[in-house]
């Protein structure tokens, strides 16, 4: 059901500015590029010509079916791999760019996920991230903590300090911008977009 309704639920936010956030972030993608947890493929249309190989991982079979349809329409040369971030089936140093958008809130362990990201990136390779995160506002953060068990039903943890996790990994944060997911419930709004270098 989550896969079936994902695009419909996301439509308002996408049209109100989230699509543009994706476009700006992904303009920096280049070379061999891996997107982790590609979902239904909302990023596909934004990858620039500088991307020479595009690989999308998606562990959920229902999401993959929708993703395959979008790939056939938008970028047929794209590779789809059934894999989660905990065990990426690629050799060390395979990719120039790794992309995560609304993924690090859902992985079981951020530390392990970011270690895999660092492993498959080439030295000097770049992570591009767009994630909703724990609020800096203490009152809202407490609400995020309260609501998290409900969000866990769809695998989301809106109260994670994802920027701190990236900073603690083998990646060096280069740029980060704080913002809000438009037209989203308050607990989902705090947003970071940015880049980190291997």
C-alpha cells in the first residue's frame, strides 16, 4: 500500500518545491552514479548528462515494479538492483557519486549504511544527500520522538540527527543547507540537503 500511494502522497510537496530541491542537488552528480533506495524513481528525470552510468538500488519489490516502469519511460539504460544499503553488491571504490534522498531516516543503522556508502565511493567521490531530520526546535523534536513509533510502521524515523551521523562517518561534509519539506506534516518538515566527500 505504501508503494502504491507514495507518489500521490508526495505530489503536493514535489510541486511546492521539493522537485526543484532534487533538481538542484542532482545537478552535481557525475560519472558512475549509485542511488540507494530509489523508491518509485522521483529523482530519475533530474540526473544530468555528466552521469555516465546510473545504478538504482531498491530492496522493496513493490517499489521496484513502479521504479522499472519509470526507468523504461525516462532513462532506459539505468540499472536496477534489488539490494539494501546494508550489503551493497559492488566492489570497493566503484562509484564517483552516491545519492540518498529520504533514505537515511529508514535504514536500520545509519552508521553501517554510511560505512557502505563510503566503501563503494571512489577516493574523492561524493555523497549527495536530501533528508528530513530531527528538528533544532526542542518542542518539535519532542513531538518527533512521540510520533516516531507510528512512522516506524512505514520504516521512517523522522527524529534522527542525520547530519551528525554523516559528520561522524568516513565522509567529510562539504556543503549543507537547512530547509523544510513543503506541504508536509510539521514533524516531517525539517530538511537538510548537501554534499560530503570520501
